[in-house]
C-alpha cells in the first residue's frame, strides 16, 4: 500500500456532492498536485483527509492504517500536517510561539502539557530561520503581511515534522518573487523526506514542481498523470475552459 | 484604621488574588469566558464548611478533599463548553451561579438560606490562627498560587490553551485535543477556586448562598479584566485595585456592583488588554521606561 490512499471517497453537503468517489494515491516522496476549478472539492478533500469532515462514503488509509473517523489531533500525531487556504495564524501569539504550538504536538499527551517549553525555543527558531522569518520571531503573528503569514503556515507544518504535508494554495496572493522562494522552500521540505500534496491555482507553479497531478472537477477525478499529459488532456482543457478561470496549458 | 482592619482587608484581597489567578487560566488563557466563577468559589467554600462542621475534619485534612471536590464538580460544570460556542458558554456560565446558588439554598444538607455557621478557625500545631496568622496563611497560599501560575505559564499546556482559545480549528491542526484541554482548564481553574473557597469559609466562619452569587462572579471577572487578561501580574494587580480601592473610598462601597460593572464595560471598550496586559498602554509605557533605563545603564551614563 502507498503512503496515502483514498477509496471511493465521497462527501455530500445536503444535495451537493462536493467530493465524488475519489481514489487518490499518494506515493512516498512525491510532490502530488491537486488542481481543479473553483468549487471542485479540493479543500473538502483536505478536510476529509485531516478529519475535519467525516466522509459520506469511502475510506482513507495512511501508512496502511484506516484514519477516516479519527479526530484531527490524532491524524496530526500520526504524521499528516496541513496548511489552510485562508491562513489561520494565532494572531495574538508571537511568530515564535505559533511555531512552538506546532512543535508541542508531541507534548500534548500524558504529563507533557505540564512540562515547560523553554528548551524547544532553539529548535523553533531554527525552523523560523529556514523559512526566513527569524527576524520577526517576537512580533504578534497577526501583524505579519499576508505573504509572510503563508510562510508561517508552512513553518508550523514543518514543526509538526509530518510524513505527509498538505498545502492548500500556498502561492495564493504571493508575488512572482515570493513564489520563487516558495518553490525553493517546498523543494527543501521534500528533500528532507516529506511527501507533499499541493493544491494550487497557479498553473505554472504546479506544472513546475509536481511529479503527478490529479485534476478534480465537480468533486470527480477527471484526469491524472504527469504534468504534460494532464495539460493536454481534452477533459481538463474542457473543464477549465468551461469555467473560463484558468488556462490549463499555461 | 487599626492593624486588624488592614489585615482583614489584606486577607480578603489575597483570597481574591487566588480567584483572579484561577480565572486567568480559564478565561485569560483558554478564553472560556466565565460569568459564573463565584459558583466554583462557592463550591470550595461549602465543601470546606461541610467537611469542617459535619465531618469534623481540620482545615488541613479537609483541604485536599476540598480541592478534589471542587475540581471534579468544576470538570462536570465545564462539560457544556465542549458543546456550545463562546457566546453560549457565557450564557451557560451565568446560569451556573443560579443553579449552584439554588442547590445551596434549597437543600437542607447545605444549610438552606440559613447557611452553615460556626466553621472553626484553622489551627497550626494546636494553635489557632489569629488575624495576623490568617493573613500569613492566606499569603502563603497566594504565593503558592502565583508560583504555580508562573510555572504553568511556561508549559506546553498554556501554549495549547492560548492556541485553541483563539482558534479551535487551527489548534486541532497543531495536534491539540481541544476537548481535553478545555477540561484541563476547568479542572485547574476549579482547584485554585477551591482553595480560595476554603480560605474564605474558615476566615469568615460562615457561608451563605448570597456570598457566591452572580454579582461576585462579575467582581472577579472585572478584577481580571482590569488588571489584564492572560497575565499573572494583571490578575494580582486587578484584585488588589478593586478590593482595596472601595475600602479606601468608603462612598464607593454601596455601589460595588456599579463599579465592577462599569470597570468591565469601560475596559472592554477602551483597554481590552487591561491596565497591565500584553499590549496595554501602561505595560508598553513601562517597557519603554525600562528600556530607556537599561540603555542608560549600559551606556554608562551618569
Ligand atoms: N462546509 C460546507 N458546507 C456546505 N458546502 C460546502 C462546505 N464546504 C464546501 N462546500 C461546497 O463544496 C464544494 C467544494 O468546495 P471546496 O472548498 O472543496 O472547493 P475548492 O476546490 O477548494 O475550491 P477553491 O478553489 O475555490 O478553493 C463547493 O461547492 C462548496 O460550496
Ligand atoms: Mg479550496
């Protein structure tokens, strides 16, 4: 079995089928893109994998273990980290404390909560250095500009030391220059052995760094394969042209 | 103003410091706004009163039981927080005052509206505490509460509470079991409140349902908000200010409820971080002055 496998994963919201029998297979070490027009079900897919939503049907296996139905905090400790499409920093905590909260995931059980966190500060600072936020470590996270808040999302995900990282539109709202930095950062994360699933609208970004791409439309997988294959798939071009949002071949 | 009077004011102030430190865990860190904290205080006081008068336990022998009872009931009373959103939690904690008050009032086991009287003064090696001794005893517990609070503020637990207090969805993604930590917050907070209740019961010598009503809950919250939510210095300072000021300004005393209510409302509008809280005007000023001072020393200025 591969690192992550979903089988017939389906989610209904009332009469709306947001995710429709999705069989997603993510292999260890790959950068796996998930693309699709607005409302295709990409974020819902992440919410299912991370336990924020219960599937209507289907199963999710991570490291051969069935994880659907587990609470989010358990799934996180099993090794899946995610970022949020709409960033969610703890605005009143400092940038450093945000990373510490994530680093603490291994201490939130048994007597861990009653132990001091001072010793972890150095490690948290190293993580901030590696994403270029070290000089802002002590300011409230809410005062960071959006580009840096997205970096903080990734820094927290790194602090969780996951095996699988789900990034939900990490490039949204970034400048071209910032996207260059993000590519480099994702590359470094993958180099440490982390598997990445990337939801993105910026097509050039996805085409550039992903080895495999899954295309969703109306909750269904309409294509899957290497970037060049997917880009020339008639169904994909149709889906994008249909909504007029993105040029898939771009 | 006699020394005895000052010590009495001091003892009550100490008891309220323990209560604001208690509320600081629950509302300052975990952001579970409680307008029912006097209920937890009352459970501690009644537990102490009953253990002393009906079971003949000494203050010291009863104290661990008081803390245990208050913690267990506190966890139970905190369960609604697992189901309701912040706004509704505020409402349900208001309800706690009346539920707990009614239980004290209408069950004869708790003495009814006549309360429980003749609670003995604690002894220490056979000697009863006098006014000075009790002041010392109270401040020994205040010191304990401050030190344990400082310790807790440096733990993973405090970080987790502040995280889910601000954003439960994001906290879950950090591996935090939000339900468990809410229960921890109620448990720790109740334990402190239990100690405050025991100190009150044995000092005053009697407990009545009215001692632990909604108005008292407002007092406690107003103290914490005035001093600064989420800070230990704020909790201590707020209790000091709101407990001592009305004593100093006699004419305010009849308007206690008005003062607490007004403090709460005005602080929320104009200085939600409190006088000494993170980011508050006074705190930032004092940091600035301190930095100025340090720079002066460092540069070897005269
Ligand atoms: N909690 C919810 N309740 C009801 N409907 C929902 C909920 N979450 C998502 N939806 C609906 O499910 C569909 C898929 O939404 P989703 O957010 O997964 O799309 P997406 O692919 O992430 O889109 P985008 O690119 O805009 O982020 C949409 O029609 C959306 O309105
Ligand atoms: Mg989305």
